[in-house]
C-alpha cells in the first residue's frame, strides 16, 4: 500500500474517506494488525472498531526484517529482551490517512491527513494520555464526513493550545518523569544482587 497522491485542487468527498477506511481495515486485518491496538491515540481508536481487544494479546507474528516494524523492551533486572510487532512509519501514515498534495506534477506542497500524526498529537497539550470527549468529538466529525484532511501545519496550530495549557502539560510530564525516575531508582536499589 502506498500513501495517496492528490493535487492541491482535489476536493475531498465521502468516497475519499471510505477509501481511507478500507485502507485501515486492510492493514488491521493483516497478521501484524494487532500492533495498532497497542499503539494508542487515533490509531488505537480505529483498531478497536475493527479488531477485538483480545487480539492485542496475540503476540508477535514473527521477527520483522525492518526494525521499524518491531517493538523491543529489555527487562532492566534480567536483561531479557521481549519483542512484539509495531507499526512501521508507512503504516502509521496510512492509518492516519495521509495524502501527498502536489501543486503540479513535480512539486510536493504539503502532507494532508484525516488525523494528526502521533508525533504532533503526543507532543501537544491536548494529549491527555487517554481517549477523551474532545478526541471522540473530532473522531466522530471526521467519521461522519464533516471534515476534510488537514495540512500538517494546520494540525500543529490546532493542537498547540493556549500558552498556559502548554506550560501545564510540560510541567505535568516533567514531574511524572521525575517521579518515575525516583520510583525506578528505589526499586532498583531494593533488588538483591543477581
């Protein structure tokens, strides 16, 4: 599957969204589709509509040649490595409904997408770490055909939020990191020598 290409003058219709939804279903029905259930955000929301949540427990479908398609975690006590499938960057771009928009046959003007990239959303003050009524409202509006794909710069601007919220969000994240570092440090010191 490839990211769709359109001209800037393209007028998006419900047929475009339906084609995008079929594309998501195709990715999710593949053996590695369960990785979308582990991802979170809009990608998770799209996955839970199509896949039973239990599918997240199916584990890896095999080692993927490209490390981009694998998630690896190391046990800090035993140094054992655990693997599971992950979505590749290409799969993520397809799952959020990305289009490359050209002004002519050679000039790429912008990326458009039905949903923001995980990078834009995860670094925004609107990422509350869980699915919220705000996210549900945006998802339902898109699903009903009430919106069209937006450019990356529009997503960034929309997700930026008020200055005070950005500061609060950053403070909460930094304090959570300090807390986790302290907790992990205490846990590490409590472990007997192995």
